[in-house]
C-alpha cells in the first residue's frame, strides 16, 4: 500500500494544462450528496459550486469543519454512511483505505470524469481511490517591507530566519517577529514533521515501522523549534494555523511558515489589512541544518466517495464534486489555491507551494503507521515546546508512546 500511495502522490511542480471541456452536472434521477471537508476558503468554494447541482430530486449539503479528520471514520463506518463525500489529504485518506470505507472510482471516472487530468487520479493498487484537485503545503510568509527596513535578505533557511529575527528585534521594528503553529495538537506535530523532512533523514528505519528520530536530526529540529520561540509572542502555545493568519493580519509578525491554502486571505484587500497585505510576500519553506530541500511536506487535497452508500448517491456525489472542481470554478477563483485542474495558471499565491515542489520537498509520509507517530508527537512534544523538558526527554517520550501504539496496531512486535 505504501508504494502505491507514494506513486499516486500528486506532483505540484507538474501542474497540467489543457484537457476536455467541462459540462453541466447532468445528474439524472434522484440522489443525496453529503460532503464532509476541512474548513478553508478553497474547499468552501468547491462545496458551494457542488451545491449548485441540487435539483428537485437531488439534495446537496456540506459540512466544512476543522474536525473533519475526527468525524470521517465514524461517519463513514455507519451504514448508510453519514456523508457520501469525504474530502481528504495525503494522511487522512489512509485510515479510510485501511477500513474499506471508500470505494474505487474507476467506473465513475469513465462515465463522468472527462474533464479530469491523469495527475488527478490517485491510484491505490491500480484502482482510482481519490480525485486530487489542489496542492498544498506550508511555506514562508514574509513582510518584505519589514525585511527591507531591517536591511536583511529574504531568508532561505531557518538559520537565516533566526538571524533576521534578531536584527528586526534589535532595530525595534517588531518585538516578536516570528510565529509558528506550535499549539499542542496536530499543528505542533506537523511543525516537527516539516522540519524533520527537511533534514533528509528518514522518520522510520528502512522497510520497517521502527521509529528513527532519536538522532542528531531529531535533536536539531527540536533545538530549532525552541530557538524560534524566543522571538515569538509569549502566547505562542495558543497559535494554530487559523490563529497565525489573525496575528499576521494584525501586523505583529514578520516571518512565519503557513499553509499555501491561506495565502490568498493574507493578501486579499477585502479581508486583510491593506498595509499588511501590500507588504506580504511568499517563498518556499526554509531549509534546515545546512540541508538543500525546503523543510515542509508536500500535500494534495482531493475527494473520495463513501463505500456504504447507494450507487445512485455515489454517481450524484461524483458528478457534483466534478462540477465543484471544474476548470470554470478554478478560472473564477485562481488565487485561492494551487489547483491541479486543467487550465490553471499559477499566480502569486502559488509561489510558495510550487517553490517547495521545485526545491525537492518531500511528500507527507503515507505509511499506515504515520498517523501513530503524528499522534505521539502532538501529545509528547507539548511539554518540550512549553519549555518544561529537554530534547532528549521529548524524543524518548515520543518513542515510548509511538512504540506502544505501533505494537497495539500490529506494526511492531
């Protein structure tokens, strides 16, 4: 499964153009479309466009929520499933696959997928299991006006970021020039994974579920995370990705790594401070510890269709989602995502994600036991990032928690 998943990962650097023209929904008969997704602008747009497929005999509802990963398993296990569509990413598709909660899409692609590009078809063991429609990843947001006043170049490494932050602080331009999504939980774990991937070191022993982060690379990552907190607001433990955009818009931060899917909101004059929006620019994620690749995971977002629903609902749901991610949707909203859809031409908000891809950033790991590591990280790094324990103890705690879960899951003896 791991090799198949990796082979199916979408290359953001290889965005395709051209292709068949999109047609109207064309849903015949009755159907119920029930969408579960994460909650950010691009997905809300996709959901809204899919909702236009509603007719007298077809209903379309959507639940866009940050809790989608916690909801999807139980909701799709029910029979019939509570949702017909689950919008997923590299990591969140794995448990759905493992539990047989999503169906192969080859027949639906053949009937209704003329507008889809080959790179959008995520294949597992030769079967299409998801339709990718956007690339994502965390990358550098920076205030070009603040960096210019400080007389420092745009940082390309975490070491550069720390040095630039010191200059900005010393010159009195900002008291807390850095921010990161260090809130204990999923975001904190993602910060560690991003940086660790940038070291070029494997998270697991080759061909094994054995954890391999208790090393110089793991300690360097934690050392860097701790060093950054010295330039952060004392409330940094409350900052998740959503909160980061708020403090950015308030003009209180000069540099941070943030999701590409939130780049448009940071420069939209309708939603962001005019001064901050004008001074905001984007770049690939920084490298770490002398490495050469951006320290950020590459992601794709796509949709899946539930197993425990009628074929009629599956067909209606597939057609509604194809409309939601159509070239027309993308043409009307080019700046809200790095789209993997025919005709998309990258704009300023795609610079960071594409920079990550072209720089050789690694995709978020797809091993079936990666979720166990992410859970261990989000729990066991809380005391470290709060300054209550050292790196060695934190790594030992992560290993202990992971080993216990991996043994219970049958991945380790």
